[in-house]
C-alpha cells in the first residue's frame, strides 16, 4: 500500500467512525425525547415479548396455560425483561396498566418487567389464526386500546404478527413502539425504543 493509499484508508476510516458516532448521538437524542413524552403519560406502548429459545411459533403439542408445551423466554430474554422494567423505573415512567397475551413468553416478559399484568385474549398470537379470526382479534384490540382513558401509560406485551397487524410495523424481541391516540381515535406512532443493552 502506498503512502497516499494508506492516508486515504485512514481518512475513510475516520469518516466512517464520525458518521457512526453522529448517528448514535442522534438516536440517543430521539430516545430521550420519547422518554420525556412517556413521563407525561397518556401513551400506548406496544412491546414484543423478550427473546425466546430458538424456534418459530410453538411446538405441535402447544396448550394454553401449560408453559412446558410452549416456546418460552431464554435466559437472555428473562434478563432483558428485567432490564426493561428497571429502565422504566429509573426514568420515572408512569405505567397505568400492563396488558398481555396469554402466551407464557408474553406473561413472563410483562411480570419480569412490570411485576403485574392482565391477560387479554385479544392480544393472543394470531400466528396460526385464519384471516377472519386474526382480523377479529386485531379489530377488538384496536377498539379496546383506543377507548382506554389513560393518565399513565398503557403497555401491551404481545407478538410480532399482532403488532404488525395493529400498526404495520415489525419489531425485534423486546423492542417497543410508542404511540398516542389522535383525534380520530387511531394510534399515531411517535417512535421506537430498543431494549437496554447488557
């Protein structure tokens, strides 16, 4: 490598680092703006359950109410859920209600993070539902969510497919969307929050 090539390589690496640092700073400011809004209450937080053991869907012997037949949280998922709860407490975010799917991975995420939760069948996974049943669950969830009178924030712990059906967004495990009801009663997305890193 010539001296000029070496200098160009170093310049390119420095520019890439500067762009990465600027991007991180912008994300941090956007996150802090969202946390600031959440401290005011009145928001809906759509959360995908934390990381699970590997797999897609549930085993063929799945039974509601029997966690041993389901795909459950991994050790990392349990730790992530606790970290999410700690983050909410440290940032003084008022949580009025926590609603969850009846699947064990969602209940466990909710309880580990927020220590209480109400199971809501409308948030149950639509992964294996036919189109009619999935649409019915989604419509019911939207009706109940948009009618809720909130002083604090409402946290919904559910599944990837359900969130996609409700607001058209895809989330990774433990990721959260922050929304607020607009004047028409629809959910207006304000941003997303990543689960805290280890």
